[in-house]
């Protein structure tokens, strides 16, 4: 095994050993920004990327806060005071949910409406940073210098536009930060919120923009489904004057994520190049027909 680049299975073994658990019979659930494993006994192990210990600690805090407010959400196993550190990566353990499916747009809107009405936790959350990790993703994208420069210039433009919106000043509301249907798990009886890595204090419009982008940029959310989302939440974010800026930031994030994934998975290279070309004005007006990444 390469000491500098341990395999996901090796990281899991180290995390389980540190937690006094066995990794025998572990099943890989998902490998992406975080790697999730199903362990015997109804336990899920979550191992993050290097340098994300603070984000993982926040996830534990948010999950416990939601539980105190009786909001259905994934629950940490036991009373983990902090994530375990495994070669600089955070490892946390969670109760496995019963069989579930991704939430519908209307179910997601209802969950967000409830979340946005909660008083913030006593443990102060950070202010929303919609640009987190974007400079690093641009630098690691494997593009030529002119394209790197154009993406960094676009990032600079959007930082300025974000500040001018003055939305960041609204820091009394808890926002999920990555609100899409895959982060709402619906069991036979309940819709559970998942993945609190980006949870912060900020404008509710950020959470609503993801579904709007699915409708108007990807073209994958049908009109009726989007109408149901707006009705369930009580407003349409595209009518907000700041929506074009929020949309543009989200599109840049989605493009940079595709570029990141393409560096390790050749299946995503065509989609990453297509998204980049759309941002650079090569494919006309939206919707662009972006395909979700597997």
C-alpha cells in the first residue's frame, strides 16, 4: 500500500480500529467528496477529504442541534465529541437510515422551510461562503493557463457581485448550504436531512437556488415539479433580484466540481468540458442540458 495515498478500504480499517470497531463485512455506499461505508449493526462510517476536520466537527454539531429541535436528520452514533483524525481525514460514525429514496422537489422545499424557521444554535456557525474551495479546484483542474485565468477572473467578478448583493449580512438564518434532493432521504414515514458539511448562517435564497438551477440551467426539473417546489416553500427564488448572481455562482461551483471529478474519472471529462464551454458563452442561452454526474 502506498503510505501517502492509502486506499479507501485502508482508511476505513484505520478509522474503525481507532473507534474500537470492526470493519469486517463493510460495504462501500458511495465514494465522492466523502466516502461512505455500511458497517454491520446499522452503522455508517463517513470518511472525508484531508483538511476537513473542522467541517466534520460542524456536521456533528448541526446533527445534534437538529435532533434537539426534533427535526428528522441523520444522527451521529453515540456521543462523538469530535471526528477521529485518520491521516488528516475526518472519520465519523452514524446511525444507518432505514431503506429510503431521494426527496422530491416539494419534499425538499418543505424540509428547507422548516430548517429556515429554526433559531440558530448556541454554538455559532460560520457565515456562508459560496466560494469555498473554488480557487483550489480551479488550480487543480488541469486546464491551460488562459482557461485558468478566465476562471479565476470569473471567480473574482462573482466575489464582487456577491458582496454587492449584501445578502451575506443576513447571518441569523441557518441554511443547509448544499440543498438538493440527494441530501434528503425519505423513508416510509419521514424525510431526513443529510450532509451538513456546508451548513452555515446566511441567505435562504442560496438553498433555493440549487433547484432553480436544476430547472433553468440543467433543464432536468420539469416546470410542474419546479412549481410544486415553489408552492411548498412559499416563494420563487428566480423572482429575487439577486438570483442571477446566485445562479452564476452555483453554475461555477458545479463546473469546478465536474472538472475536479474529471481528473480522476474519465467518464466525466466530456461533461466537464461542456459545462466549461457553456460558462464561456459557447452554447447560447440556458437551459444547457447539463447531465448530472454519477
